[in-house]
C-alpha cells in the first residue's frame, strides 16, 4: 500500500524528528514537559538545513565556475539531506554534552544541520550513483529461502 522510502526521505524525516526532539527537550528544560515547542525546533532546523544546502551548492558552483567548468545542476539532493540529518544529530549531541543544563539544543541542531548540509552538498553528484549501485547490488543478492 505505502511505497518504501528512499534514503533521502528517511534522512528528511530523521532531520525533522531531531529538530522536533531538540525543541521538545529545550522547551521541557525551560517550562516543564511541553510539546508545543517541537514544531518551532523542527521548522528552525529545516530552515537551517535548507540554507546550508543552498550555501554549499553556491560555493560548489562558484568553485566550478572559477575553474572554467559548467555549474552543477543538482537533481537528487541526496548528499545535503544526508549531511543535514547527521549534522543536526551530532550538533544536538554536542550541545547536550557541552551545556551544563542542556540548554540551546535547537541552536546545536540548527548549526549542525547548516554545516552538515553545506558539506554534504559538495559530494552530492557522486552520492546518488553510489546509492543506486548499492541498491542494485542489494537486489541481486539471493534472499534466504528463495530458489
């Protein structure tokens, strides 16, 4: 009934979940247990990831143009979404470990998502072919119990 999620969709949902949990955690530290701070944390993390991806693609195109190459026209966006998720996760963990009270978790999530998306934009053109090759190899493996 439902289609299977690809790697970009899984990482996008993970990015939203990390931002939401960071917002809930920070709001709960400040106001007691609360759920209404989840959406702002999720939205801020998503905006930071988008701006990081935009910045990474801008810098990548600037470097390609200065070298005389045509600009990269991204199609799949797998690299920056994967980088944004991992950056948001690690940024939240670093902020949690660094702060004595666990405050500013959303800021750690945002900064991590920005830098993760920015660095993930640079290898974006090679990540999707690697993922497709891995998917083709996975389909070629015989399953247990099949003839």
